[in-house]
C-alpha cells in the first residue's frame, strides 16, 4: 500500500533538494516513489507555486486532477469566495479516504507559508534506516501522513531522534 506523506521545509528550495535525494534512493531501490508534487512559496509572493512530477512510476501515480483539487483546497479556497468554497468543502469529503481531513488541511495551511516549501509524496516499500541515513542532514517536518496513528508516531519519533542528537 502506498503512503501519502507531506514534508515541510523552512526554505523555498528545501522540497526540491529532498526530492532529488529520494529520486536517488529510488534508483537504489530503497524506496518506491510513485508520485510527488512540490509547493514552493518564495519570499515576497502572494501565493505558492505548485508542480506535479509525472512519469515517476506510471500506473501508481496520482492524476493531475487529484493534485489540482488538493492544492486548490489547501491554498486557494479563500481567494474564490463562499460559493466555490462550499463546493470545495463538498470535495474535501472525498479526500478523507486518502487520510486528508480537515485537521490535515488546517495544518498544511498553517505551516506552508511564505518562504517555505512542501513535498507531497506517494511512496511505498521504504527501507527506513537507509532512507533516514540519506536524509539526516536535511531539515524538515512531517506535517501529515495517511499512515495509522501508531505508524505515523513511529515515523515522527524516528526522524525526531536524529534532530535531537
């Protein structure tokens, strides 16, 4: 089963750096990267830029419509007004199947701000100790995941240990 995870970075280029690392790990077969999308919000810009990566793993990838609706829901609803906001609210119910609920949406909106970036990943089959070693020098926060609460807690603890050391 693939996992949808969102990582937040304190710089506009952090997500791009992490993605390059993960592509290298994919070539080493240490993680399967099915699809990804990047949100960058450079200083001085009113809204973030989004970019979906395509052709990473073919059939496992999510559609552009999925990413488009997700990013619209996360970042652009306040700009559209109440009518579109209500329609997007109805759509948000369909995202619950992916572990994307109101708390997730609120958390991403609060944390991905001007001067930051985020990497949305659809992955599976990670060799966690090797992935951890490869990303240990990169500063990021796990915003959310569709893992079970216990699995997500273990993942957060694993990466938090590295930061405290």
